[in-house]
């Protein structure tokens, strides 16, 4: 059963997945880091257009290492997509 593989916060050792109910406007660390990197890229791109000075932006993601952390709505979207694909293949 799907819920047997889910672990809540603080129970990461009990499953490979950790689906969170995120409050609106809250994000996981990789999401926050991505937003910062995008903002930096926008700022550096403006500077590049003005001065021609090249730039580098490095971004490392902590996930997808086990356990995988993601919002629960992502899990259900993936399951829905899988059901649609399986239905198309049959």
C-alpha cells in the first residue's frame, strides 16, 4: 500500500519517501535555493547586457537523495500521470 512507504517529518528512516503538507507560501530547501539562483541569474544577466562581463552561477541540489522530500500534491500529480499513462498503454 502506498501510504506504508510514506514517512512523516522526523520519521525519515522509516521509508524512502517523505511527503509534506506544505502551508501556502512555504517551500523546501531546494525550492528556496532555486528561487535565489534564478534571482541571481536575472541580476547577473542584466549586468552582462550592460557591461559584457561574463558570470557563473552554481547551484547544487540536496535532493533527490533518500529519503525524498516533496510536497504531497506532487505525489498525487505523479500518481495521476502514471494512471493516465498506464491507461494509454493498455
